[in-house]
């Protein structure tokens, strides 16, 4: 197949076409270098330029304050489920977690292996179709940190504003809506995100950590799991995921130079999601959204049809029509349209037309 289809997969996800084309041009030989990015030494001046430009562009996009370190790591966001408590959950303290879906549950499961954890709130009783209200969140003012997942890909719920944590450092798994909207980084102690939704391909994980939290790191951690060691070595204590970081850098430039920044991409994401939610709401109950309206995700639109047989038929016919990756997660069922930053509005409009046609048939 040589023609591109519309990829609604939850991740790895669609990348900007201009990024793919530049990577294709540079893959054989980086301009001025004479070798592929896949071959360049991570200790070389060429790669130092790549990673330094990537960090500079990311700092500009998010207006990251000077007292934060930016790390490009490996292991995916799932490794951060362990690294966060290893590094910043001191012995004798506990951490608070807000659970709004499967990824929050995964984070709690790993954290409990390493220290004391409290569930400050959970919406499991309603199958994570909403976010907890402020009076449902019970915080420990002495907690080491408060962890939440800003967007749950499986259930399609997204925080519109971060929880209020007071003096407790706020820690966020931002994997699936990272760089999809402006964020005040200064409100956070630590942000982490797997790259493969909005920032680049699988293989790189981005961590943004406030410098004062590095003082919490206990002695004796394995070097590869120690934020302090990784920060001191500029993300190059060992060989980093060079190609993934290179693509992330191209995506950051695309966001800055072609899109015009995070305010603009946020507007575009609202427009795209609005097309699908309007199609759901106008269907007179034929399509039913999983998430409550005030919690709906701009990144992952989850919905059901009147029966599982119809859902299977819809997925089969949509795939044949070039609308791929729409099957929902087994814990929710139904369908899920993941429409991250680089997903084109034309694909969303095509799906909305398909939904209307399918309903009429």
C-alpha cells in the first residue's frame, strides 16, 4: 500500500506529514554530516545539536522555567510509574493518586511496590466515565506528591484544569495530551509523557522535573533510574533513543513554525473533536459517548453503538473505507477515535460522514 489511510490508533499515532517527509529525506544522510541519523554517535557534535535544539524548542513551546530539567529517556511512561516514587517518594511519607482510568491504576500498582500510596479519589464505580468533583478528592496536605493522569486514552476522559494541590508537588502523566494545549509548567513538580501520541515515535519518554525535587533522590538507586544522574549527564548517561529524539525535535519545530504554537494547536484540536462529538450528539442516541460531556477528551473520542454486532460491522466497514484503528479497548468496548495533534481534520470529517451514512443504512 502506498496511499496513506486515516490512522485513528491510540498510539503509536499519526505523525505530521512534513515531519515524515523531512525524515525520509534525511534518513540516508543528514545535511552536512554524511551519515544517517540512525548511524550518528550520540557523543558527536551532530547529535548534540539535535538534542539541544529539541530541548530548546520544547522549552519555548511550553515556556518551561529555568529551574526545571528536561530529560529524554527510555522505557515509556510505564517505567515512570516506578521511577517517580523511586526518586521523589521519601521513606516514611505517602503519595496521593487520583484514579480516572487504566493508566492511573497502572501507576498506583507500581508505586505501591515502592512506598505508601493513598487513593485520593477514584471514579472506578462508574467505569471511569467522568472525573471526580472537587469535593470527591480527599488530599493529604503532607503527601510527598499528588499524581494524576491528564488524559485517559482508554475511557476518553480529560482534565480541563489540573487539580489544586496546594503546597504538595503535582505530578502528571501527560502522555496522551502532551503538547495538545498550553500548560503552566510552573504549577507542576514533575511532568512525564511517552512520545508516541503527540511528540514523536515510540522509544522516547520526556520528563520535566523541578530542580528542588532532585534533592529528594535517595542514595543507592541504579544509575539508569536516578533522575539526578540522568540530568547531570544531559540525558546521555547511556546511549539515548537518538532517532526518536530526532523525530521529536522535528515535531517540536512543526508545532512552533508550521502550526504557530500550543494555543493554535489547542484551537485545532477543539475543532476536530467538536466535529465528532456533534456527530454523536446529533445521532438521537444511535451513537452514545462513554465520557460525560464535561469530561470529554479532545484526544480520544470513545462511543458505543446500539449493539456489539453493529459495532463489529462498523469497524469492519470503516477499515475497508480507509478509517483504521477504531476498535475500542476491551474494558470499554465500542469504538475509539484517537485524533492527536497531527491527525488531519479531513479524517475527522470523513469519519463523521461515515457515521451518518452507517446510521442511515
